[in-house]
C-alpha cells in the first residue's frame, strides 16, 4: 500500500489528479480534504483546521478497519502516514 498526499494551491488540479489515481488503482481510498472542512460560512482558523485533520484521521481509521482494503502490513504503513499527519497538525495547535 502506498499513501499519496497531494498538496498545492487552489485550482491546480489536486482533486482531478486524486480522482484519476483512484480510478486507476482498485481499492484506493480517495479522501478530499475539502470535504472534511465543508462548513458554511467558511471560517479558516486554527480550530477548523484541527477539526478537518480530525475528520480526515477518522476517515482513514475507518478505511483501515476494512479487510477488503488493507492487510496488516499495509495497516502498519498507514499508521506511519497517520503519525506524519498528526505531527503536522500539532504545529497548528
């Protein structure tokens, strides 16, 4: 299993690339960070960023539980990616 994190400014095609990757590889979990921060009116502060990260980590944890998508070895690699995301989020606190 590989974890691919696509990052960049708005409008450069991150979602399009992510969807293409998901369509090409079976068993891919495509998580769009925008979905995890879809609040109205939009407020981009520290609290909402932390909420979005928490939402993403919960989605990841649920995919991880599904044996259809992940073996034990893949789960270990996924935990490494989760740790990297969590460490990044600590900088925002």
